[in-house]
C-alpha cells in the first residue's frame, strides 16, 4: 500500500485494528466467531467469500470452506478442525503456531483488503495489470482516444493496438489473445509488428490515428477496421498502416500534433520540428497499396523545417534540446512545442515563431541553449592511489587494516545512498495540456503545475502533490493530473483540488478521454477507466453493487511453498546435502525460496561487495555457484524455472517456481538492507524478494542478525531496521527478462520511518522472514543443553529461547507466526560429525541454540479469518524441520513448507458485472442521465456570409443557470461554389481543422451559467503556392468566380460526460475579383497576437446579416455509455 493509500485509509476508518496477542493452539470451541471484513488499498483490490476455485495440476486438494464441522461430527473431528483452524488455517495437516505479540498495531498490522477500494472510484479494468515478465518488447507507452468513434488506441513497443469501447464488457472469442499477459484484457486488435510507438494523435474527421515511432517514421492507421477483436477462430487478423514516411532521418519522433488547420507537426531530438501540409498527405492516402513507396516519397518531400524557418543569420532562438511535447491550442490557432526547460509558441496558420520562454516565463535564450544534463547519482569513485612511504607511527594489525577498509567502503555506500535519495533533480516539464477555458497547463518533475495564458504569460503556479507530474488532461471545467506516485487528482480550471485517489501502484504515464471515462495508462501497462463524473454519488453506488456481487468473481487457488534457510559458513554443499534439504520440492511444491548466509566473508570480500553496491552491482562467483547447484537439485529448466535472486555480500536469496505456475508468477522485485558497520556493510542485514503470485504480493526476506549471546537488543534492532527500510526496486520494463530476473538495487540507507509511514513489507499480503537470526538460549549451560537435547526435552529448551521471549514481549517479529520447534538446536556443530558429538566441543563450547528460523505473517487480522478477498492469503505451516544429517556447515539447514489459500479476482467476470450494473441498474441509469445532461445553449445564427474581411461575431449563449457549458468549434468540411451555382462535394478537413482562409477565435471556450460568449469569424487573404481540391493542385486565387463554403459545428458538452449537442453553421465567403498575391510580411517573434475572447450578458453590435437568436441546425450526439431507455 502506498503512503497516500494509507493516509486515505486512516481518514476513512480513523482507528487501528485490534491488538493481537499470543493465541493458544487449541482455543475453546465457543470462541470461534465470524471473521471481520477489512478493506483493501492494494493495486488490485479484490472481493470476499470463497465461491469458485481453480485447481492447477500441481495443487493439492483442500476443503471447500474453512467452516465449522457439522453438529453431529465426532469429538475427534472437532479437535482436528480446531488444530487446522487455529494452528494454520489452510486446510488439513496444519501445525499449531506460536504468534508474536503486537501484530495488530501500527506498521505491524496486516494490510486492509476488500472487493472494491473504499477510497477511489470503481474503475473499468480495460487491461488489468500484466506481469512484467510477459511484457518484454511489448510495453504500452502512449494512449489516445477517439470519443466519437468509441475507440481506445495504445502505442506499444511492438506496434499499436486498439480497443473498441463497445466490446470492453465482452470475453475473448475463440482462442483468446495471442500474447501472454493479455488473458484478462478486454478484447483488442493489434497491428502488424512495428518499431516502438512513442506518441499518437487522432484525426476524427478522416478516421485516422497518427503515431510517431522510434525509427523516425510517422505511420497512419485507419480507424475503420474490417473485423472485430476476435472471431470464432480466435484473434482477428493484424491490421497494417495506411501510410508511413520517414519524418526524421536518424532520430525518433518524440511528439506529434495536428494543428487547428489540419497540418501534422512532429518534434524530435535536437529541437527539430517539421510541418507536413495536409494536401500532400491527402493525396498520398489515395494511392493503392502497391504505390506505398511513391506515397511516402510524396509526403517526405513536402515537409517544412520550422527550425530553419526560425533561423536568421545562423542564429536560432529555439533551444537545441529534445522536443518532448507538442500541443495544439485550438482556442487561438497556435502550437506549443515543449522541451524539458523551455517553451516555443507558434502561429499554426502562418507557421511563424512567436515567442520562446522558460519555465519561469522569462525569455533567457542563453540559458535555454544550455543542454540538459542527466543527474549523476554517483559523484565520487573509490580509487586506490599509491601514496608516498611515510615513517610508520606504529604497527597496524590485520584487524585494524580490515576495519579501515570496511569503514571506508561503508562511508562510500552511505554517501552514494544519500545522494541517490535526497539530491533534488532539476525542475523539468513533463506534461502539457490545454484547458477548456483557454489556459495552458504544464506539469513539472517537482509536482508543481504552471498555468499559462494563450500568449505564454504565467498566470499562476499551484501544487497539490510532491510527486512528479506525468500527464494532464482536461474536459469542460475539470482537469485531471496523473503523477509518478500513481495518484490521479481532479481539479477545476481555477486550480482548486476537487478529489484524488491512487489509480495505480506505479506512475500514471498517460491519459485519454472518451466514452464518458478518463482512461489511465500505468507504467506496468495496465489501463483503467474512471468515470468523468467522479467524485460523485455514482461512485458509492457502483462500489456497493460490485461488492455485493463479489461471490461471482472470486476465485480461490492453493499454493504449496517450500522455504529453506542455511548458514553455509563460506563452504559449498555436496549434492547429497542439497537433495536432503530440498529434495521434497519434486512433489507438490509450487514455489521454492532459499536463503543462505555467510556465502562468503572476510574484510576484503565485504569491502568489495560494498563497492559493488555503490555502483549498482551485486553478486559473486560463490553466489552463482550456489544458485546453479540449487537449480540442478530442483531440476531447473524441466520442473522449475528461476524467477529472481539477490545477493548482498554473504547474504543470498533466490526463488524458483514450478513451470505450470509461470503464467501466474512474476513482477519480481529485489531489495537489500545492510546492518553491519554502521548499517552500511552486508556482513549482517537482509536481502529480499517480492513476488506477485495470483495477483497477490508475497515477500521473502533472508536475514543475518547480530551475533553473540548478549546482543539481544541489537538483534531486535536489526529486524526493526530491515522491516522499516527495505525498499524493493521496480526495474524498467525494457530491461526485464522473460525467464529469470537478476535484479540490481542500491542498498537502502534511509533512516527509520515513522510508524505512520507504512513500510513496503507491511503492505505485502504475506511476508516470510528466514535466516540466521542468532537468538540463543538463556539461563542454561552447555552440558545442560546437550542433556536436554539428548532427552529431546525441546519444551524445556524453548522456555529459554531468546526469540520466543522477545516475541512474547512484543519486541520483535510482532504478529508473526512460527511452527512448533520439534527438532534439535541447529547451532553450533563441528563439520562432518553426526549426532550429539557434532555439537561444538572446542574451547568456547558454544551453547546449542535455534539460530536458524523461519517465521511468517499472512493476511489474517485474527486466526479465525477465512480466505476471501478481504483476507486474500490464509497460510498454514505443514512441516517445520531441520536436516540434522547434513554436516557441511556449523549450522544445520532448516526448511518449512506452507499451504497457502489465495483469493483472487476473475477480471473478466468482474468487468462483465460492471457492465451489467452500468446498463441495467435503475439507480445507476437514473444517476447517469442526470450526470450526462448537456447545458442548454443557443447560437445567434446558423448562416454567416464573409465579405470585405470584416469580423462577424457569433454569439453562443448558455441558458443553463447552474452549469458551465464547454464548446468547441470544428470544421466538418469545405466546398466550392461553381459558376453554375452548384457546389462541389464537401471535403473533410483533417482533424476538423479550419481552411487557411478562415479564422475563428476563440474556437474553444467555457461559458459561465447564463452568459454569452462572442466568437470572431474572419476571412484572411492567405496565399499559398498551391492548394489541393479533390486531390488536384489548384491556384485558387486565380479563379475569379469561386466562392468558398464551410460547415462549422459548435459542439457543446458538460464536464461529467462526453455527451455532446451540436449546432451547425454554414459559412460562405464571397470571393472578390482576385489580385496578385501580395508579399507576406513575417511577424516579429516578440509580437504575440491579442486574443479575441470576450464574455458578456449584454448583446453588443452584431455584424451578422441575420440577427435574432436561433437554435438552428442543432443535433444531439450521445456519448457511448448511455443507459437504455
């Protein structure tokens, strides 16, 4: 659970779970009661009671429910039930468990889980979180949506894919998706393989999606696909691009935008910006598939290099930095190009550069020209330099030299960790968007948001979150902001915060609006749709209805886990020893996790390990030997596959999963926390793996705590430090491996967190601690301990166990569970000696002790909780034993097997239930009708005649007294009136852009309740060398008798849905007797045009030849999530 989730949980519930004390193994029968129902704040919340289950071939059968036995059951059956229920809780064969005090308090309480997240709107799971390992080479990186066409497009590393929003509640037909990891996704169609798509733009008029790719090409994809996402035979055939051309020779297309006049502009590295006129593109789209090469050449030759146009006398005011974003300001017909630290403002009609300025709003060309250098986390290196011989001041012992080497390495690790954690990165622009009130919003890496007017003047700076802004979207009077923390915030156009919630467990890298949802794309590739109306009463109804149907989409799995720990004392084991320790994994075990201590030791080894950690490296030859030989013992490659490993000096942890579990195991993250020598060296400490199994997170932590009899408090402190500070890395998808993930992470060196900050281990559904904890026996001599061992008086010895005493006192391993210790102490032995004679008989005669232990915590707030979506993992120890016949070390290897019931969500069934609620629930349908109401508006005319370059004022009035009305003016098409009075066919404009001779300002706006917005419609003598009409070049100013006509659509929407009401206006320009085209005077880059925006309740002088308000030519365009009548 992220800290923001935990804060939301505290706000909702305001109290902690009850205190959990030590529980007996056999409580009286009358104490059993119903399990309390918790709530979830995990990335993938899930539901409640066990209804349906899937049993993989590897899994053993277990009871249908953990319920009470029948009333007529014999006493023996009741006792067996009590042993299972209170001993472990995951079916027959469970052992009684010892439970530490303090598990229900603070950071040691179990994470809350539920069928639906109580602190966020219920999302539409278009594509549930896929396992990272399944997405290598296919990660999604951009998102675009066509609201009218009901399609959601995503750019991937392998091409593009498209979801038909009308099919999101359907199942995959036939064989399902081709790619592993998309089994639970809504049906989609995929393009032929293509280089990674980095950016996208939608042309709704011509039904085309434009994508920019890493190979420097721009590709066009037709939205009218011939087949649905699947057919009876399985997935539908892949579709091909309609057009592609080399936009940038050796650099990727980083940004793409369609301007107000239909041109395509693209940005690349080095500040290169190119414009592609629509005429050449339109002609190329008419070529046949056999003429694609000619079509590409036609477009490639038609480009305009805008950077060259802005260069005067070899001096260019544009920064030579990568163009990260491009934005079309349709309100004022401008284009914004954005680098990390600078903005450039362009006239979309003339392509003139108007202004260049920085994040602070000031024009500082010298600063803007400076290249942006990446932050360097490591500024110092550990170097060994020869020094002059100096007169010795005294003899240094070997131990003193070793200590100096270790302390030097520890200091380097601390410095690197501190720099990597606390050095603030330069402030950079990460996102930009256009709000409906005409302002431009930009988001920065420090979480701040800057609001600009259309001329590039700073209006305000606001900040509601400290995480980096990743994306911004706007509709109506609302603005949505996605952060690197996974949070989405909703604001109004004035910047006031309306709501926020944790949308994903990783950064929200892109968003798109369509079908009355805002869709968010997470870094891991998951896509969720959030109602535009959120926050609203609809959220509570959907949450309640989904939770009430949790039985229908709950699935139960059973997983057998083998966990082993061994302090190998720098030795290497024989194959026989490994088989004795781990040989049982060949039967019904699904997951094997092994932790080793003292794989290698010594001052030189520890110093080298610390130096490797400081530069992000880890692992050693000895560690690899152990991984390889354990893999051979497990029959790796045939029965098991390795999923991850992590080494820190002498500590090593590795995990293997059975092959038939591969579709359900992944997202392996690693972590390391040193505890030795000022918490910087790995002779003591912990290494961990976090593994996602059946959509649940299980953490395994291998530990080696402080040694010596008297250091109990230090051992307790080691556990506390590891538990609080262990932070798992989240590697980028492009570096993940499909089989085994060797993970690298610099060590965690932060100070202890406060209790209110939930550590990552606290948010796992199950945590297993294993290792050499070094807890000893108190109040007993060596001879007494040997006598008790020979008599197998383990109960008497356990009463003197330091760990059990500390757990009873609530000082360590709070709330964690351990199986019954029915084996002799595992430390200390002489190598290669069996039986009691193997215990240390040397000079020190160390007292035998149970140093090597395995403890765990699952999802149960109390022992009687049943496995459900509120309590997603209920585990039980089925075996806990030491391999006393292994003599390869001074410690005996210990193993523990778990039987874990895991509750998960069937995402397809839940998505279908979501659709049923949206479409058939009366309360939801009634509320959607209210939320989807579009404000009543009227326009002053539906016919405009332009003459003599006069401005004609179009007035749009919002008759609604309660809601603001958002409008957008588009051009549906252009025609030419011929000499005989007839008109040519209406030609669609690209992306509903205006022809170059027409200016409409503002074309986008927000109208207050009861007020009127005035829009200036103007004809401009804009001469170009050529114009394409019906695909034929025309010198249009030479045709004396041609009048131009366009059809404008005024689309009016609210703020909580994409439902639209459209008013249509015919605009005719009567062409006078043509003259030769005058010379074009370029504008100064410092003169920004004024905005023709005004809003008034009083009607002013009207240049229209037809007055009076009229509601002419209006039509209602419904969004695509409308309820049935």
